[in-house]
């Protein structure tokens, strides 16, 4: 529980019973998997609303988990409905000590200004309400007033979001007997990209929002989405002969 709430940075027992790595890389959740996750799995978290807001923002902004936990309220403009992403927050060994530190991009896409969707805007409204009750209390490399904090007001550990995801999916499968693929925080970033492709957002815009230096990965997502559209369109051909057969039978 302490790790779930980001009070402890790590659980020394983690990793001793199961290897969560997969030989089959997954880039995004399908529409059906998204429906199950947001309507069933997420409700199994002890603080379901907290994690709903985390994943809604991560998917809606298509950001990296380090960028998500590094967001401060200075980066969020509720009036203009925009979020500035120009840094990330990591918790790793640096200068011989494991600690939080801020990292910044070095390429031309190091700063992005991303408009909020209505869903992301509502999520930030809820997060703002929560921050008034449990404000950010820590500064890291000059950055403070973090949006996502633990129960003590400290920054969230990026790795703990992954660990929480692994546990909650296991719990869902155990309680329901249903299968569900292993998911990580990175999948929400690519799911956001896929949702944009499904909505036919142009590749250049997607490239900017994702913070990529080239459009190669974006086009790969587009190809995948288009293939799924082709499958759905071809399924319609199966329905047409059935309808014609019914009409002939009625004659």
C-alpha cells in the first residue's frame, strides 16, 4: 500500500516472483481494451479517481511518464486550456545518490504547448481541487508546485505507476477470470497517439504533440489504424450478402 501511494520509492520484494517483461512489444490499447480498463479495471484501485486522472492526462497529452510526474501548476494554463511540456522528473542514481532530478530535452522539440481536450480539462479541474487539500510540498532543482503528488505532498515516483498497473491488472484477471494484456505507463502515451490517428489528426500535429524529431513512428501508427479501418470496412461486405439472402428468401 505504501508503494501504491508513492510513500515508499520501491518495494524490495518487487520482481522476486514474476517477470513482467514481454517478448511481444505492445504499442497501444485497442478500443475494446480501453473500454475495459477505464470502466472496469481502474475501479479496482483503492483510489480509483486518482489513477483515473493520472491515466486520463497521460493519454490525453500523449506524454512520457517523466513529463507527467514533472508537471507543475506553472505549466498548466486553465484559462487558455493549454499545458506546457518542457521538462521531466526522474528518480534515479545521480552523483552516487538515488534522488529526484529534473531533465530537459536537448532537441528542437524540447518545448511543446499542448491544448487540452475537454476530458483533460475536466481532469485538471479535479486535480486542482485535490491540490488544495494536499498541496505539493517539495522542490526539485528549482521546480515546485507539482500537479501529481503522493499523500505526503512529495512528487510521484515514475516507476510506481508501472508497478500499480501490473498489480491492478493481475487483480482484475484473478477476480474475473478474464484475460487482459500486461500494460505499462508507456502504452498510455502510444494509446493517446493511436486515438489521435483514429480521429484523423494530421501526422505533423501528432509529431509535435508527441515530441518526436521525425514522423516515422507516427506514420507507423497511422498504417496500423488504417489497417484496422480496412478490416472493419471489409466486415460490412459480410453483412451485405446476408441481407440479400434474406430478401431472396422472402420472395
